[in-house]
């Protein structure tokens, strides 16, 4: 059997698709990227954004046509399948199976035996590694207990479940043996991780400490995403004191207004967020930050929007994921009074993006010149004689070298200039 997987949405979805792919290959199935050659298609869906759902409906229409040309088993899984299971069955009866987030691990059995057992809880897969990759995701949690008023995740992924420490260490040891150079610990809220190891409770800072002695080839440990309300001084100290934990932290602030944060049910304030940022920068001098930020939330005033702009200025992110409020059916924010006009949301977002692009260019230019450890990701599209690499701070380098390199090689780069969002330089020999 030949299969094709399409993935949409978050990093956890991508990691789960990789794990499903590995399991299917282990059953003797063959991967293809050609719909005409596929015997089975698995669409791993996202439900966080309406645009993602719209795109998936379009893909379902495409595969409906494909099924008329040749025999094809079509499976829809993931968050959209969890949220809209009955609607998908009704509106797309040509779909052979609608499989929620908790049942993804059973897809190989379904394709093998044409039946699927129902499970009430999420099951972590044995490994999320894709053969040949140097950077790998390691899911440590699933679900979320926060119920931010704009977010669909708790409804489609369920309550928080932490992966056992032993399983995480086992996968990291496996990745070490595969020559992986960096890992990203994944969860909807990684810093609420909670488990038990050797009879002792383990929170997220302790998990990081337990992981460190297992690292040999792995240069960088990253994590995504933490919640500002759970970011403790102890976690900051663990990041500071361990060289292999990347000093580039993704901290989703969402808004700079206390009132809007309360409407979002973020359980924090502007003042607490600013105090956290200042403390992080003081304790970790080399720290760089990225963030998620939303504008145009219901009832947001111009003054509150300006508060977000000023928080972003003080935060000084080298990258940011910026978007305007897009109501999701089933969340409290979708039915709130004071929904803003689309034109207002677009104007605010465009201005925010312009300010961020200018700011991050200034921050990066001020770093020059500097030397950095980076991992080779490939060759330049513009110049085959130059390599591309990614560094600790999620920064990208185009560099020349007198040595021939392979993807995954570690290099030391002297960066001397900034072109667009990419540093340029040469390898230090």
C-alpha cells in the first residue's frame, strides 16, 4: 500500500504526522507524494484558524475527485476531525474515516484491518523522528487546561496529559544515536509539565535538568510553547545554567493590555508580563525572544492597542508571530460583544508588522560583528558556493567555507553583515 500524508497547523501536528509515517513504513507501506499513486491519503488537520479549515475543505474536494479516478482510502484526522466529526461525516460522506486526535496512533491498524478501536485518552507515539533529519520534535505534553477565551485547543485536544519521563529519555537516546543535533520539546503549555520519575515529582525545570546528562551530539534544546503565567524564576535559572538549552525563548504574550488579557483569560497582567521579561533579560544576558501577539480582540481600544505596541518595544523580539483576532466557533470570544471591523483589525496588524520588521532589523544589526555556533541546514539558493545554517537564537546564516559540509554539521561562523533577515559571514577555521 502507498500512502500520502498532508499536515496542517502546529508543530505537534507535524511531529505526529512524522510518527504516523514511520509506523506505516514499519508496516511495510510505502510513502508517496503523488495523489495519483496513493492508495491511502491521511489529512492531519488544524482547527485553530478558520483559514486552515477552509483550505482543508478545498483539499477534500480535490480528493473527492481523485477517488472517482482510482480506488483511494481517505482519512481525516486531527483537531478539525475532533471538532467537526459529525459535520465532516455529513458534508463529506466520501471520507472513509474521521479520526480524532486521541485515535491517531490507531491509523496504521485502521489501514491494515479496516477497523478502529475507540480510545478516551491521548496516546503518545513511540517516536516522532523522520529518518535523516538533524532537528527533531519531542512531544512532552498534549492538551491544555487554560481555556483562553479565543482558543479551540482545549476542546479538540482535551485536558493536559504529560508524557512519562522514561519515554522522553528513551526517545532522546534514540535521537542521539541517529545523530540529531537539536530537539524541540513540544506541548501546548510545556511549563505546566507534571510527572513522576524514580518516585519523585517532576515539573518542567526538573525535566530539563534530568534530560541534560543524556545529551552528547545534541547541541541545542528548545521548547515550545511556555505560558507566561507559569514561567518561574527556577525555570529561568535552569535555562541560564545549562549551555545546551538555547537562549532563545518563545514567550507568547498575546496582548499588552491587562483588560484584554483578562478578557482572553490569560490569567496574567501587563505588569506581570513586563516584570517577567525584565527578570529573564537580567538573569540571562544573552537572551533573545520571540512571541505570539494578537490585535483586534473584541472591544480593544486604540489605547489598548498602543499598550501592545509599547510592550513589544520593551520586549525587543528578534522575531514575532503576529495576527489579528479571528473568531473560532465554540470559543467564548466568538460571541463576545464589541467585535471589531475587519478594516480596523487589518490596519492595526499591518502597523504592528511594520514596527516589528524595523525593530528586529535594528536589533540584529546591533549584534554585528559576532561569532556563533550553528548547524548546517543546506546550501544557498542564490549561491551554491555558500551554505545556510541555523544558530542558537533561531538566527539564520549564509556563510562561505573552505570545507565541504553536510546537513547537520556543526560550524563556527564569523558574522559580519545582515542581508534581509539573514546574517552573512564565513566559517572560522
